[in-house]
C-alpha cells in the first residue's frame, strides 16, 4: 500500500507544526507549507532525521497563482489524500465601531480566501485519490460571537459556512469534509500576533487558566479524525479545555 500524502498549511508553528508531526508519526508523507521557509525547512529536517517522510514547500495561501503552481507540482508527484487547512489567525480586539478595515481584510484573506484557494486547487487530486479528506481548522469564534472579536468571528464564521456548504456540495463524492473548532489554545504566537507583539496582553488571555489546550491536543484530535475509517466523517468537533465552558465562560484560579 502506497504512503498517503497530507498537506498542512500554516505548518511553521503552533497547531500546524504539531499536526505535521502527528501525521508524520502516524506514517503519512507530510508536505509542510507556510510563508516562513526557514521554519518549515527546519521542521522537515527534524522529521526526516527521526525517520519520517516530510518535505517543506514555502507558500502563501492568499497568493492564488502560487497556490495553483504548488498544486500542479504536487499532482506531478503522486496522489494527495489529506488537506489540513490550518493557516489563519486573528488581528486586534477592537469593537466593530472602531475596527480597522485593513485588519478585517487581512483576516478574511487568510481565514476564508486562503482556505478557498487551497481547497479549490487540491480538490481534484483529493477526489481522484478515491479517499480524500479536507480538514478545516476553524474556531469556536466561528460558532459564537464575543465583544472585541467581530473581525475574527466574521472570518471564522466564513470558514464554518464554507465548510458546511462544501460538505453538501460534495455529498456522494469520495471526499470527507471535517471541521475541528478549537476553543482556548495556548501557543507561542496566536495571542502575541493578535495583540501585535504585546507579551503582557497575550499572557493575560491565559492568566489563571491551569490547563488551556496545547497545539498537541488539537493535533491529536485532527490525527484521530483523519484516521477514522473512510466511511466515518467527523462533521464538526468542538474541543475546549475543561476550564472553558463557552468563549467568555472561563474558570480562572486566583
């Protein structure tokens, strides 16, 4: 049986890097994509040294021409079985009244149009494999809104809507559409990026929370969903730490 290939976007850090490790350790050939070439090249080297099958391909998912060229090159190398649309992110916590349209546009570009670009480009190969899986890493922000999250929530609602529509449209085709919606996940960069490098504000998000989710927790969930038998589709899986009952309902220890 040939080795199955998985493409992971946003693989330079956080959930993307952890997912690449998890899928590689599970025996898949992993194609790492992200804008930061040095990060994914180092990860590919690490995985290869450990005996796994991994290659790095620098890519900006918002650049449609680059995405199409990447997909054409990948198809020439063989079958593609899994696409993990993980690239995304949040910018700012301004109210809707005061939000910067440039931030909203940037979030929409990566969380919605980037997902669209990758999915459209690789869907023919995923379908041709006879057993394709598209994993959308969305967010609980795409299921329930909160103050200061208008732009990010709108973008992740877009991811969620795209996912559910695609599943309807592909009914009967040999492609599963899986959505993983994490809640509070502590990674090195997500909150820091959202607060534009303000380490104190980023740390305050997790203050008093004994055990927020880790990138590895989410990666394990993604790996589990991908490894289900082909007839089993995990439509939507919400994963939160025990301390978080809802987006704004979080137990914090004093």
